C-alpha cells in the first residue's frame, strides 16, 4: 500500500478535494480528519476498498466498519428492514452524534 500525504489549506483546497474524491472512486483508501481522530474512508460499494481498510487497520473481518451517510434519505440505499423509529431519530438528530445499527443490504461488502 502506497501512502501519499496531501496537505490542504483554505487557499488550495478545491483541486486536492477532487484528488481525494478520485482516489475514493478508484477504490483507494483516504485518511481524513474527524472531530476526534483520523479515519480511513473508502467507497462503501467497493469490496477492494473495504478490504484495504481492514488490511490497513489490521482489523479482524468479524469486527464491522461504520458506514457514514449524508442523511436519512440515504438509509434505504444501504439498509433493509428499517423501522420508522430509525427515520424519526435520524431526522431529529442528524447531523450529529447518533449511530443507528441496521441490517445491511447485499450491496454493502
């Protein structure tokens, strides 16, 4: 796995965000800062990207990853058997520190 450090500043961020997006679309893994730690991001539809995250973290396959989505309207893309309470909670608390655990669809590697 090759590592590339891309420093982003306010003045030159657009091209570098595009570069990170291209890497993600290509099945690569990108490290991103969050409010507490750096996280590893990958395309949730890509088995290769998901495998790369597990490999990079040395994480066992039975320890699932978190799938972040933009909002409640995306829940159905990745999950099934979604109770109305999940939508109600998402509408009330997202964006924010709320995790909802739901069964994944087959499209999620």
